[in-house]
C-alpha cells in the first residue's frame, strides 16, 4: 500500500461558511509538522451525546500506531488528555470512553466544526498527538 498524500479530508456533507473557511486557511498557513491529512468534521449527536468519534482511514494510514491503545488529544494548545483508540474493521480509528470526558471537559457542541491534526509527540507515553481546533464560534 502506498502512502496517502497529506492534505485535508472532509466528513461527508460538510460545508464551511466563510468565517470557518477563513479560520481553516489561517491554520493551514501557519501549522507545520503534520504526519497525516487534517480531518475537518462537523460534530454530530454520535460524537457528542453518544461520545464516539471516528477518524477516517485515509487520515490514519500514515499514523503507524497500534490497533488499540491510547492517544494524546488536546483542544488547541491546551493540556493533553489520554483517550482510548482502536482501529475498526473498516480501518477507521475510533475514540470512545475517554472521548466523552474530553467532550464534556471542553463543552464541545453538536454542529461545531473541528479540525483534527495529527503530529508526532515528544510527550511520553504518546507517540501521536491529535490536536482538535474548533472553527465555529
């Protein structure tokens, strides 16, 4: 299997308003060090109320992490949270359990648009950090 290009992957049906597009463009201009494509997603009831988040296979291809484990997740430049992850049969990474704590801690809302960016970590015990930036205000 070849390497996936690093770019932006959008959830099915996601469209951004002008302000969200502008914030995304600014992020792309200033951020570096990504190890996978960014994932742009509008939070659904499943993500917030049912406390489950799935990252597309196209994003996960370059992460080179185990089928199950923990990943460091943070909101913007905030502190890291330990979130359980596993790879589903379809190749998507699934955050559950601690994802619900993350959602509650940061009061994430259904309908908000988020960008998931993945980077190598220099903070033990995480090999990979997922940075979640909210584009919606």
